[in-house]
C-alpha cells in the first residue's frame, strides 16, 4: 500500500517536492494502517494543483485537512496538507488564508521534524513566497534566511531549488532598494540557472534582468549592460516575440544604462523600438 501510494504521488507532484513528501510519509509509524481517505484526498488535491485547478485543489485540501486532523493537530499529515492548501490559496490570491495555512505547516514542522529538516525548509519556502506576494518582504527574508542553509546542505549550492530561493531573496532585497545585499544572491541564482540550462531560458532571463537592475543602481554600468542583453533576447523568442510589452520595458531599462556609458546612439535605437512596441500594443 505504501509503495502504491508513493507511485501515485510521483505522477502528481514535482520531483523535489515528491522526495520531501515521501520522507514525511515514510517516517510515519505504521503508515499502511492509517485511514486511506486522507491519502486519496491528498493525492487528488496534488493532481488538481499540478494542472493549476487551484479552486478544486483548495476544496479537496480542506477535506484532506479534516481527515488529517483526526491524527492530532500537530501530526505531520496536518503540516503537509496545510502547506499544500497554502500554495493553492496563494495562487487564488487568497493571501490571508494562504499565510495562515503555510504558517501552520511551518509551526508543526518546527516542533516535529526540526529546523534542519527539508520538510521545515520547504514549508518556509512556500511561506516566503506567500509573504512576498503580500508585500511582507522583511518577514519573507527571515524565512529565506532560515531555509537557505538547509537547502545548501541537502540539495547542494548549485541546485535549481536553491537558485529559486536565492532569486526570491535577491528580489526581496532589490524591491526594498537594498541593492548591495541583493547582488550576491542574484548573482548566485543567475550562475546556477546558466549552468543548469543555459542563458536562453525564462528563468535565467528573470535572474539576469534583476541582477542588471541591481548593477545599474550600484553604478556598475558595464555589468548591467552585459546582463540586460539576455532578457531582450529571451523575450524576443517568447510567443509574443518582438511585440512582447515586457520587451519594451527591458529595452528602455537597457537604454538608460547605455546612456550612462555614453552610448547615445544605441540608447536611442532601443528607445525607438520600445516606443514602436508600445504603439502597436496600445500599452504605455
């Protein structure tokens, strides 16, 4: 029964989250004897989230949570269910409920698996993502500070999930205009993503764009210039192509850096193209 359930979960969730969940389930005493209702509902909720049907996922997670609570308010099944519910609620923009659910998961893992566990770190990751969506950046940075050492130890310093946490941290610092603090995590994130999948992925483009903005504010204009080139190339290859409104934003940001470098003609060309994109799409 345990093996069958883990196979079902593997088809429904991402690999990193699967291994974290599997570690929780395998740690449960006599797991094969617990109520199958919770297992089935949890699996259904995961599948709904995987296809981005978050309303359905929320509904099923709440049913699963009711079943999990039969084992005690601090049971790890309650934690994993609350964490999944928080993620679904976050994508439905129900931020207050999402924060409460994610906080509950963090609290339970703190008391059960401990602060060095991947379960705790993964819950902190989801909690931080919700806090950032709410604009609670200082609180999010506290969560990210707690989880990153655990990710580094368990996933390694070059893992893509470590990179995701680093980019979250760097972007939070950048939004708070703490540019010196943002530089190191964003550079690490960009380097990991470049090594993992190259420089033409949307993920690398997001990291490069954030890093370029940081370099611009730090007065490192040559570095900003080199990194602003990547999001332009990536956005041109997006489904919207040359008419992508985000490309206009990237071109204008790059133009400002080129002016700082005394490259006026290049700056004008980028601004002209940005203006044409905005005129065509009707967006200012």
